[in-house]
C-alpha cells in the first residue's frame, strides 16, 4: 500500500469521526482540513484531565476500545503535552 494513500485514508476516517465525538460530548467542532487542524480540534474538544473523555476520544477516533494503560498514559501525558492525545490516536490507528 502506498504510504500517502494510507495516510489519506486515516485522515478521512479521523476527520469523519471528529463530529461524532463532538456530538457524543454535546459540543461543537468546526470543519477540519488537515492533521494540524485535527490535532488542534481534539486538543480543544477533550478535557485531558477527564479520563472518561480521553477513553471516549480514543475509542471513537481509533475505532477500537483502548486499554486502561493507554488511557492513563495518554491522560497523564496530555497534562504536559497538548499533542499527546493526537499522538496516541495516530499511533493506535
């Protein structure tokens, strides 16, 4: 598979799932056109201190249930690194 193609598929999946996540949280999110915008959107949408939100974000955006260890690691990392949730989504997808 061509790397650029796979990346585009991931982007399409992430971008289409973001409004689903926002709706589940009762929040709104604007359109996203690139990975930087996606990372910023999830950073503004999710309260990284709330592990339930981190769990939901990882579940919706990756399409699978995250382990408790992944949720804890991501939540803790997000307190100091605003890009940690995006990195976890990218790594787990």
